[in-house]
């Protein structure tokens, strides 16, 4: 890849107390790419996502976003730079309606675009339009995931972090969500960094990908290269295509 990466994680170590969760991570995401991070449960994938967002902060190494060192910035300041996250477990506001959840995602700077942005989210996920007055907690798992992604998109992100968007969802719903991500990337040029246990779906979607094992990146390459890699196939793809 040429040019300055939009996101550059260099030599990052993150700890929970005395336990090292990330052991010197190097990852790059360039503008307009979909990059995925695959690995087993407990490999440190979600910790990396949270470290990029400043909670927890990296103990050593650096996180550079759009040319700025954000390693020591608090989470709310990182969000203002237009990094938006759809976290693992969705974490929508269950007592708020769909529309209120979307309002929570919109940054104060973006309120003039609010109606336009809501329409975009509804065009992508028509189910949310039908449910806009319904409380988040009463939605199905798939609808909650759509809402979590929609809420992140309301921030007009330069970089969208997606943490396990397919977790616990039926294959048909997963297919729809991955198609929506691909469409956003192709039509809007949105840069996406995706953590995903469904390695087959993630690698097919991605320009490039990294494999993480026990807090370290052990392999990287294009999505197609890793799909064809015998080690990756044995570790992550032999369970079948989800």
C-alpha cells in the first residue's frame, strides 16, 4: 500500500492490571479499505478495538489516526475525530426507541445533517424504519445489530470499527449485514476495521486481513491469500462456511 495509513497501530502493548492482553501489535488500515482481524476467542481482538478508542489506553507503542497521535487521548476526544465503533454485544440503549438510539449516535457537529443521515440508515436497514418508535430492547438480535451499526454511522465516521457484527445471528441476517458493510465501503468509500469470528465471511469481504493469536499478530495478507492459506483454513475455516 502507498500513502499514509488512516490508522497505524505500532508496537502496542495493553494490560489489564498485570496481565498483558496485547503483546506488541502492528496493524495498518488505509483509506477506503476493509481490513479484518480474525482469531479465536480471547486472542485480544476486542482489546485492540477498545485500545484504539482509548479505553484501556496502550501502555507502550502508539496509535496514530489521520496523522495524529491519539494514544493518550480520552475516549470522547477520539470519538470527535470521527472514529465510530459498533461494539461487541451491540450495547444499544434498550429503553430508548430506535430513533432515540440514532440521535445518541449523531455528533453535535452533525445535527444539520441529521434527517439526511437517518434516511441513509433507514435505506440501508429498512427494518429499522419500520421499528423507529419501538424500544431498542424489544428488537431481535439482528435488528439490534443493525441499530448498533446505524448508530455508529450517524457520527459520519472516517473510520468505522465493527466488533463481532455477526455474533449470535442467523446466517441470512449475517449475509445482509455484510452486504450493507460492503455497500458502504464501495459507494461511500467508508474505511472499515472489522473484528470477526466468522473468518470465512470476513476474509471474503476484506481487502486485507490480520490473524491474531494470544495478543500477537501472527499473519497478514490479502483476504484472498488468507482464505487460501492452509494454516488459516485449518484453524478458522474447517468448521464450515457460515
